[in-house]
C-alpha cells in the first residue's frame, strides 16, 4: 500500500469512530426534578419527562399539592442524585 491509501484508510476509520461516539451523545435521557429545589417532593429525584439533549434547557411543568412548578429545569439521574442540568431541542 502506498502512503495515500494508508492515510485514506486511517482518516475513514477515525471518522467512523468519532461518528459513533457523537451519535451516542444524543440519546434521549430521563429528566428528573431534584428535592434540593422542590422541597415538597417526597423522593430525592422524581422522573418528570424525557429530554432529547438539544440546545435549550429541558423543563417541565408539574404540580405537587397546591404548588405548581412552571418550566422547572430537569436533571440527569446519576446514582442516587440528580445534579446535571439537561437540555432539549425545543424551548
């Protein structure tokens, strides 16, 4: 094989591997509200909706008792905590 063929094969391989990693980053994930910010919540992290990881903050509107939380930011569940703010494709 000559030099150009090797370079072409390597660049194709690198592109394929990076594409596989990038596509995994946009898999929708569950969005949770955190008891840290919602004191009336009875569990540390409560599922609210699925977030598709776009460019806007992933939010949900929900009611607990007499309190309605409007456009409340949602977090990713990591172990027993939910601390990483998620995003979605629509505002």
